[in-house]
C-alpha cells in the first residue's frame, strides 16, 4: 500500500470540510442563481432571439437579462470571442437550473479526465484533491469557465505529446479565452511541436469561420470594437474585484502603485512568464505544464479566482504519479496551491501566493531555493 506523507493525507479531508461549508453557505444565501452561470445561460438564449452581433451591445444585453429575472443592479456583459457562443449554444434549450448544473458537472468531469489522461492506474488521492479543492468549490459556486479551459489547456497539451494533431485541435478552443492561451504557442515552439501548433492555428481559424457561418459575419466584425467598451466597463466597476484577481495588475493596483508602474510590473511579469515557460519546455522538464499554468497568471492581467482550477489541474496532472514520494517542502507548496483560493474568496488579496508556490513546485529539485541553501550549508560545514 502506498505510504503518503501524513500532511498530504490530512490535506484532502481538511479541504473537503472547507469546500462543503463554502458550498453550503453559498446555497443557503443565494437566490437560486449560480452567479456567472446565469450570464452564460443568458448569452446562449440572447443569440436565439436577437441578432447575434447585438450581444456586444451591453445595454441591449442587460435589458434582455432583466426580462429573464436578473436584477437591474447586476450585469453580465459579454466580451468573449464569437466562437464561445458555439460552446454555449446547448444551454439555450434548457431551463436555467438544469443548464447551470450540466455546465458545472460536465466541465468538471472534463477537467478531471484531463488530469487522469493516459494513466493506467488513476490516482484516488489526486482525484480526491481535485474534487475537494477549494478552487473546485469556487468553480461550482460561480458556474464559470474555469473547469472548461483547464480541461482544454491541460488535456490539449498532454494529448499533443502522443497525438500532435488532435492535441493542437483541442488547444484551438483556448482562443475562446485568449488571455489564458498566451503561453501555449510559446510552449509549443520551445518544444518543437510544430504539428500541434499548426493544428491549433487551423482549429482556431475554423472556429471563427464556423461562428461567422452560424451567427453571421457581423458578430465577428463587432468583436474587436466591443473589447474596447468591455475593458472600459470593467475598469469602471472593478474597484471591488481586484482582490479576486491573482494577477500582477491587480496586486499593483491594490498596493496603490501609479498606473505606469503597474503597467511596467505587468510587463516584467509577462516577460518572466515567457522565459520560464520557454526554458521549461525547451529542456523537456517533467513539470513544464505546471510552469506554464502558473506563469499564465503572471502574463495575463485579467484572470479571476475562478480561473485557478487551471493551476490546480496542471499541478495534479504533473504530480499524480509522484504524490507518494513528495518531500515535505513539496507537500507544503502543494498545500499552498490548493488552499490559497479559499483565502482569496475570504477577501485576502493573496492569489499570487498560489502562483509563486506553483512555480517553485514546478522547478527541478536541484534548482529550488531550498536545494541551493542546503548545498550552501553542506559546503560551509565541509569548509
């Protein structure tokens, strides 16, 4: 029987208790709306009854959402690329509660499948950690896209190792949330996976063409201009949301840095993320996927706590065969990756702590700071 670290064995039930309490509290306080899943459902319904390009008219969209029962004080604007509507289309034919349940359940199962992909013996501990992780409870609570794009990115990159064209085709779906896809081409180029990169480009182009055929070319033409108004709308209402964003832009803003310094900080973080991803994939490091997932939150200025299932899934996908041999420090870093989302939701702006822990955990054992300190100590002792 595998012998796991006592800390790792204690982690799963502890996370499970918190996640159960979180979901129970949310369901008790909610009015039956699973937050952002209501927005996704309203987007799918809107294009069935309106000119699809009008979905980028925020006032028209809000007026329709109010007819569906949304409070006029709330708003779910649409800023996604046109192909995303193709993924949402089935939700339009279901009542809200069923659409929200199916969306969360199916995307969570896809995320789990991406983590377990290609394993002859699936890890029960890894499965428990994923299902009980606070980022999973938060994903269910919000009903957002975190599970879906975690499944696409993790599954696409792992599929591409054996089936380059299939993996790249899956990765083309990442263009539906492009701010999380920036490092994927960097990884594919660094690893020399040209067929996957070509498949990703072709897949993305095919999705855009299909969206133009299904919903009309006006939808695709309206998207670039709509991004400007969406960004302005976000900046106007983002004051209460910065603590929910595990990004350098949010951290700099919360620290009160001037806008130019925030921009410089974000640019430096993006450069670091590109370098770390390039090096990890160029050197074929075993935990390169974890590096990419963590670095994504350095590169993107726009990501939320509900996107952290990407980091959780990538981390567990890389460690699934090594959980029983993790050193104590590695278990501690894994605990930080898994636990930080609960602190973020509690109002603490510490999302980047999970990113930092993920980057440290993704490093080869000989390259981590603790290994360097240990070598220094040994050299000093010998001296």
